């Protein structure tokens, strides 16, 4: 029985890791949906250089960290991944970050901050 549990945990982590990009995609989309982010709000965030991570409530930060613990490596998170995550639900935001260099650079910094926080 202990071998079954050991392999079950290993396989479970593998399955979770396989779906990690989609799991975090859903979390990112939900965050933007809850915050009612539109092009104007995103533009304000970029121009003010607001921190996406710092804007999260402590409970949401804790949830993201718990999720990252289950997912393991998050090095695959990138600007391209974030834009791809947003494009279906927020096509105007994806276009903003894709076509506006300052917006793209801001998003890249936010992704790096979030990755660092999730890996601590």
C-alpha cells in the first residue's frame, strides 16, 4: 500500500504540472475579471507602474502560493504565456500588452515579480 501512495503522489504531481499553465491561466483570467480590468484600467496601471502582486489581497496571495506549491516549477510563465492567457477572455487587453512596448515591459516585470513570489 505505501508504494501505491508514493506513486499516486508522484503521478498526481505530474498531472498537476502538466496542467499548470491552464490552471494559472484560469487564476489570471479570474483575477482580471474580478478586478473588472479593461483597457483604461490596465493603461492606468502601466502608467503608474502599479504592482499587480501588491494589489492582491493577502488571501489571494496565499491561494496563489499554495497553487504554485502544488504546481512546482513556474519558469514557463512569460509575457507570451500571459498574453495568450488573456486573449480569449480579454482580447483588447492582450492587444494592448502585445502592441504597446511600455505595456509589454510592465507585464514582463509583473510576471517576473509574481514568479519570484511564487517560488519563495
